């Protein structure tokens, strides 16, 4: 992995790109890990149109590229310069347990050192557990390491904490490793049949089913050309049969119980979502499957997010509750000569039968990204993300909708300062309806904001 310096823009946290839907072929296209992970996002989800070679959104190997654990094409943006300790902390995901403890995964970069993945635990009052948690991951393969903890998920059956990520060895960039670790709620690692490591694979996401089954969507390059797969594990670590999901060539986002609270843990529906190109237009594709991996014949839906020859949108996040599916994406207005492109955030709801119930569009800034969408368990929808604004300043934002798509602007039209790319990376809701927005500060620290169920800000906690 080669990084380059450019003025004061930070080095590339490119390992985080590993979370994107990688449809790139690990051959001439993948002459370095940097190429591979960039393609994982920009070309990533084009497998259904094999002749298309251009990315949905162009990327360059340049400082400032970061993530796509949120499957975010807006990656080439300057990162915060870091505070006096020189570190930049980027949260990647979060989850909350039944008692309101918040678990956050992420990666930290310090000049001249490795990229370290990590997981932290915070009590409901914002106090960090530094005795049993604050764990760092720097797994080693063939030399120097770039490690990212991409996803944290909690089992609804026993409260076990699962952390997944990807490691890129410097001296053998063709051998990416995806890994999963399991911990008890008090931070004790379970290494019996766990501490799993898979060579030549890229992790996309992790979710835990209502019966404690762990699902991991991956891109497996041990198969010629790479194959999208869903790996399944029992809670004791035993791996079940793999599935190359029928009809989905570039899986990047499994949607079932991820980041939803106890009210949605009984679901048996599994949705798969990707971006593809249809006649030169970025198109979101949604497919419903069953939890055993067989392709469902019930329905598949698509919607366009751009226009030919111009800017293209992207699917960022999704979740399901009570069988309904909610999706957050970006899109662009039809382009006319002399008219500026106008990116918008799009929020959609589909019923379990595939009927589109409603669509909301939000104008939030010049570079908006709806990085999280989820429910409070009472058929109310939260959407959060970031937006770049060269005039008003970069911001994070949080909005709330009813189940019929009506926005609550009285208490929940929240904005807060932050670096454009890191201001709001993940949002979670606890069993009492409290809302946590996890992101980063202007000077490169991590941040967690807590709001009550009525929208009152309770605290903001930051850490290096």
C-alpha cells in the first residue's frame, strides 16, 4: 500500500475501503491493495454489467481517501489534520446492547506507525470502560500492517460482541485477510473456534440473526475473478455452508437486524443491496432472500440515482423492521446545460412485498451522505450523515421521520459541526429511545453525541 503526501491533507486510510462491495478482479486491475480497495468502491458493484469499466464515482489514489464502511463514494475529501497528539480517529460502526452500553469500532492513524483497528465501550452516561475494553487490533501477515475494525455487532441471544475487519499486509498486497473476533460483554475474548482469519478475502459487513447466527458478507478472491459470498457461523464458531447468492454478483450490504434494537430481532428476512450500472446510470438494486441463502423469487427492485454522462448517486445504508425495508442513498437532479448539479439525499421505504410506500428527498449541502438509517423500534425512522458546505461550513446532521414519511422538524432537525467526512459515521438507538450519533471532530478525535427520545442533547463525549 503506497501513500503519498499532499500539502496538509492526511494520508489515505485506504484499508477502510475494504468494506465496499468489491467486484474488482484481483489481477491486472489489482496491482496494489490501493487499486483494489479503490475499485472496491468505485467499480465495486458493476458486476451485472461486465462491459462497464468506468467507476460510478471517480476516485484517485490520493491523500484523504477514506472508508467505505458506509459504502461511500465521497471518499476523496480532506481529513482533519489531527490535534496535538497527531492522531486521527475514525469510527466505522456502532452497536448498543440491551442495557444501553455503546460499542464503537474504528481505526486510528498516527504518522509513521501502523493503522490500528480498535473497539471501545461506553456506558449510557458516556463513561468509557478503559479497564476491560479499549482494545486495539494490529494483526500481522507478511510484514507491516494496516488493520481496520469495520463492524461491531451484538448477539441478541447471549450479548456476545463480534468485531470484524480487514488487514492488508504491506509486503504481500494480494493477500488481504478478513477477520472476526468474539468477546463477552466484559471484554474477555473467546478464542475457542473464534479469532477467525480468512486469507485473500475482503469483509463487507457483519450481522447477527435472532437465533445468534452470524452472517458475514465477503468478496472471496480465492475463487478466480472473485466471488461474493455470505459466510455463516453458529455462535460456537462452527462455519456453515457458504452461499454465492443467486442473482447478486456484487453484494455489499446485508440487511436484517443490523443496528436495530430488540423490537426487530424476530425478523427472518434478509435483504441484499448493491449498486450497478444500467445504461450508464448508477442504479440501486434490492433483492429479498431467505435466511438459508436461497434466492427468493418474491421480488427485486431497482431505482436510478444519476443520469447519463453526469454525476451518479450511491446507496449508503439500509435496515429492515417488521418486514419493511428502508434505504438511504444520494441522487442527482436531471442535468441541464448551465445548471449546477444538485445532489440530494433520498430515503425510501419498501414493504415486505416490494411495494414502494414513500420517498423523501433532502437538500443538505454540496456533498451529502446519509451514512446511517435505522428505527427506534416504534416505526419511527432516523437518518443521519454528513454534508460539505464551503460557505456555511461542514456539518453532521440527524433527521427523524414517521413510518409514513413525515419529517419531524420540531425536535429532530439536528445539525452539528464536524469534518465533512467524519461528522456522523453511525447512529444507534437504545431500548429507551435515546439516540447516539458517532463520528469525528474537526481536530481528528472520535465523538459520541447522545440525545434523549424527545431530541434533547444529553452529552457529547470525545476521545483521541
